[in-house]
């Protein structure tokens, strides 16, 4: 039986929400009722709709026509939706593809996202969710065409500085994952710039015109976390004098960045998993869930896989947020970026009309230092050096680097002098670390450098822990952990 006219030509103009006659969609499902329901919904949005009942017919349609969007069921008579997703990703990359999965089938949804699907919708199909999905898919197509015409420099973003291979790979990966609606897990050491990476992903996504809402999960008291994230209704608890939207509602149509997600209590991990799955939140005291249209990015400096093994982080949530992993390299693995970052920091903190510069010995000292605190530590070091320097030129002595890296220039001179007298040269910090690595003692060497840096900072602030943590660019909780770990009383 031929499909109803609305599935191929759309409805009359008076019924169209937003005429988009040049857009087209392919609906793939072996159930005729589903094809008609989804096709009718898309037809009302002004799309030209084609349908297919199996994998072979879908491939034939894709070969004959160009589509902006394809929505496919997970199970097909002659194959799977996963195969179709992979086929489209390989041969029709301009077509956004979404998967329809059975209720609660998280594994299939995650597999589809990893294969190249930009989003998924569960059965029975919620038409409001479906319309949101289609809108994002069409915006995604526009964004892809614009991105293809943009220069790579613009895609790199103005705030992620560095031309090292590691940073080039990071920018390339961020541009790819930005096109998807899948959750992204950004991992890396403290101070590497995970939030900047999250902002870059948001800025290159179809949601770039929506809000970007960053949340530090470790800074919200456990008893207030549910209300802060999901909102509450008036009278739901003591002090709830009015309705309040949560951070999920604040990020509606945009991106929610959950920083330090490892700090979420277990009961909140359960609730977050449901929100990701159902795309709806239940405010505290509300009788029903409220749909939300939010993309979730998350980050932590901790080893989540280890926390899962220890039972401190839910395996199912880890599996769900870690659909796409985006590791951020530490500064010591991209030393060629240290000087450009330092120059950008100095340009930012310089007073109007005054230019700050790094002397050669300061540049060498920075490039030899391992930076356990990464970019954040570099920024703090330079701000302190500017305050202590006698002029606009920052020298090695002004940096006050802990350990062997601080007197690097003097050590170099002593090494040359001793070498001329036939004595053994003194190793630089970089050489010492290289020797430690060769001897299998690099962790111990880095720990010693970190210990010396913390003790020096404590001495400088009369062992005032809060001020010391601020100077080091870490949280008070992180400092307390490091003091215990390193045995500093």
C-alpha cells in the first residue's frame, strides 16, 4: 500500500510549523504504524519524508536520494540499525542519523552513539522529544556545512593555546564530538583546562546559541544537590518559599557541564542516570517529571574506572557518560606549548601600555619544570612573578620555581664550569626527571618535586592552608588530600 501523501509531500501550508521544503528525512522501521506516526510528525514540520521497512530498502533509498536526517529502528528484518548507522557514517557523512531503541536499552543507545549516531529516542516514541531531536538534527546539518567552510584556526578556538601534536589532536577530536548529541567525558589532571575544552565543544555544536552552564559537583553540599540540579517546588522543604528551576532547566536548549562528577553521591548518581536516559527531571516536591533538552558534558581528574571497581561510582552511569572520551594532555607532555601559553598569560595580566616578556633563562626554566598543577599552576607562577619582578622582563629568579627547576640557569652555568674542570656536570631538572624515568622512579621523583613545592608554598604563607591552596591553584580539599598523601604534617 502506498504511503499517505503527507509522508511524501508534507501537509498543506496552513498546517506547517516552519516550512522547510528543502529538508528531507528517511524513516526506517519494519512496523508500518511507527513509520506512519514518525513520518506524519516530520511531515507536519515541513520535511519531505521517505520510508523503508528493512536494511536493504534503506540502503537503496540512501543511494538514490540525499537526506538531511535518518531515523532508524534498532532491529530490522535483514540486519540491525547499528549496521545502518555505520553505513551512513562511512558513505553518507552529511546525513545525521538517530536510533530508535526499546525502553531502557542503554547498551544499544551507547553503541549507536559510538558508531556515529548523533542521538537516540526510546520507544514508545514521545513526539515532543522526537520534534526536539529533528530540530537539532537540522541545525546540525547547517552547522556541518558552515564548519566545512570555516578555517581550522577558527575551529581551534581562541582560548586553547598551543600547536603541539597533542593539542592539534585534541582540537580535531573536539570538533568531531561537537557534532553529536552524545554525552562526552573529559578526563585529565587538575589544571589542564577541562572546562575550556567543554566550552570549545559547546561553541562548535548546534547548541552554540544556547546556554553553557558549568557546575562544580564538589562545591554543592550533598543535602542541596538535588534541589540545585533539578529545582524544587514551593513548600517542598523548609525554606522553599517559591518555585525554583534547577541547573538542568537553566541549561535548556544548551549544554550542562558537570565538572568533578566523581564527587556526586551515589543517590544522585542514580537520579542523574535516569535524567540522561529519560531526558526529564523531577523537581523536589513536583508530582511529575519535566522534559529537558540538555546535552551533558562531564569531567573529573580522578580515575573513574578505579572508582567503579571500588564501588564508589555506579558502573551503569560511568558507561552512560563515557560514550565519547576526550582526554586532555598534561602540560609536561606538550612542553612546546609552555612558552606560547606563558606569553598569552603575560599579555592578559599586563597593565595597559606596558608589555611583559620572558627572559631566555625564565623560558628555559619553565620548559624544564614538570608542572604538577598544569596550566593553572603556570598562570599562578606568572602572576606571582610579575608582582615580584623589578621590571617588565621576567627572569628565572622571579619565578620562584620549587625544586631543581628554580635555579636552572645557575645550574646550567655550574655544569659548564664544572665540565671545564673535569668534574661531573650537575643535571638539570629535565635530565634528573629523565634519569628517574629510566630508572623506573619517575612517580617518586615527581612526588618529591610536588612535596617541595607544597612545603615552600606553606612556608611562604605561614602554613595557612587556605591561602596556600589559593596560591597553588588547587582546592582546600585537594591540598588536604595531598598533605596526607605526601606525609606533610
